[in-house]
C-alpha cells in the first residue's frame, strides 16, 4: 500500500509540473505578436498588389488632367509621283514626268469649352484615388487581423498539444498504477481496461491536437510570411471601448469601408453631372503650320491656319438620355450603400464587443473551474489511495482538470481575438495606429509625383521612371 501511495504522489507531482509548463513564461527571446504583425505588413503580396493598383489609379488623375491641356501633334510625308501626259505642246506624244514632294505639319488643339466635362473628369479621378486609398487601408486591416488570428491559433494549439502530451503521460502512469494494484488484488481487471481505454483516447486526442497545430502553422506561414518558431504570450489590449454606442460612433467616423462608401457616393454624384454635361456643345481652338517642298525644283510652300471648331450632339438615338438615367440610378445605389455599410459596421462592432465580454466572463469562470478541478483531483486521488475511490473516478477527475485548463486557454485566446476584431471593426487595426516597427507606406507619395501629369521627357518624368524601376526591383 505504501508503494502505491508513493506512486500516486509522484503522479500528482508530475501533474502539477507538466500542466504548469503550459503557462510558464518563456525566458528566451521569442517572437511577439507585434513582430508577427510587422512581418505580415512588410511581406504581404496582397498589400503590394493593391498598392500597385493605387498607383495605377493615381495615373488616372494625370490622364484626366491631360484632357484640359493642349494636344500637339506633328506629321510628315514624302511622296514620289509618276505620270505620262500627251498635250499639244508635245505634239500629242506621251511625255513621262516624275516629281518628289515632302511635307511636314505641326498642329495643336485646345478645348475651350465642353460644359465642364473635362473638369468633372479630373474630380472623378481624384475621388477615385481617395476611394482606392481607403480600400487599401481596409485591406491592410484584413491582413493584420488574419496575422493576429494565425498567431493566436498557433499559441492555442501549441498549448493544447502540451496539455495532451501531459495527459498521455499521466494516464500512462495511472495505467501502471492500476496494473500494480491489480497484481496485489486491490482492483479488478475492469479498472485496468478503463485506464487502457482512456490512454487510447488520450493518444487520439493528442494526434488530433498535433494535426490542428500543423494546420495552424501553415496558416501562420501564409499570413505572416515565415514559419512560427517560439511565440511569446500576447499581451492584453487596453483602452478598448466598453460602450456599444461609443464603439459604433468610432467605426462610422473612421472605418475605411465607411470612408470608401462616402467617396463612391461622391463619385456617383459627379457622374450624374458628367452625364448632364454631355449634352453641352464643345468649342475648340485649332492651329496648324505646314511646310511643303518639291524636291529637285525650286517649288516650295508654307501654310498656316488658326480656327475655332464647335460641335454638339443633337440626336444620338436616346443614348445620352439613357446615360443620364443610368447615372442617377447608380447614384441612388451608392447612397443606399452608405446605409448598408453603416449597418454592417454596427453589427461587426456589436458582435466583437459581445464576444469580448463573453471571453472575459469565460476567463473568470474557467479560472474558478481550474481551481476547483485541481482540488477535486487531489481529493479523489487521495481517496483512491485509501480505497474509497476507483480508478475510473481518478481518470474522470483528471479529465475534468484537463478540460478546465483547455477551456481557460481557449477563453484567453478568444478574448484577445475579440479585442483585435473590435479594433478592426472600429477601423483602428492599422500599422500606424498599432505603432508597428515598420516603414509605413505613404499612399500620397506616388500621387504627388504624377498629379501634375509630367511629360515623359521632363525632369519630373525621368524621376518617375527611376522610382518605378526601383519599385520593380523591390
């Protein structure tokens, strides 16, 4: 009996030590959540793709601005003419003739009035750029939130694997104790079989936990850009709003999805004005200068012209009226989208806040459950050494303690995940607001280079070429 008591005490000591390692602080340098977020921000191909799309939208402003500037063209021609003519001067004999002419022309055209179509095009291009910037910020939040969840899930399943390994070792010790007690006649074969069955279930649970961890690591690799090594415990979030009204107000005020919806509504309003302006006449100033020369002779000439050209569509089969009505319908759809996005943001904020509160309550309940399960396990174990409890009672108490610890881990992870989800729903999950140690991408940098539509041969155009070549190599 004394040997059995000693084995039970060793088992309890192992339980305390092994279970406690899952919560022991890591002394060596480990990757933090901030490190993972910084890596996700810097190595996200999705962000790079949409930054390039933003730069393409910036070029739309340059193209729209070019429409209000003069358009200058040149053309040149060189022709060799051959002929044979019969006339009275030649006695009606065929006389061959040949001549070579060359000419060069320079023309320019400037739109003086178009009902504001070109100016509206510039404004639409600018609003499109601003809407695209908001879309990039929204995508940045998605990238960072995915990295947060990947990080927390690796932590969760790593803890689960550690718990399952502890559980397997402890049940193995319980099985040995049951076999020893069976040999001395203290328990029946049933107790041994129960311990064997529980060990098989523990090994199955361990295999499942290891599979979940492997999948979590693959998701981490995709989200962050490298495989996880040793991850540090994530710290708690501070300053989160406790009121649904305050969180919803912040989301409606600053979330990039809401800002993008507002920009899209502004673009729709401008397109209605653009459809109206299409009915206006167009007045253009044109100029032309040309030189011609009959090569091989002294014949040559010069010509120049300046003029005004006006045009207006009177009837186009109803197309212009249809475009007006279509623009109005798109405007109404964009305005309705403002309500859709606002309701979605309120719902997302409410869900995240509710999940956060549930997580906090679950942590408190799970901590109490762990403490109670520990006391219960110790009591059942001691009673079993006295013969008042069976092996099944010990195994059940041990399983309840395992479940309590797993619930605590999940509650802690869920609380952190809900906190970052709430930040994302409020529009605050960005590299700048999180103060990540990264080089923050400047969405206005490229725009400032192209907004004045510099020509390719200008100094500004050459600078742009160097910038694009550098970006292409990064």
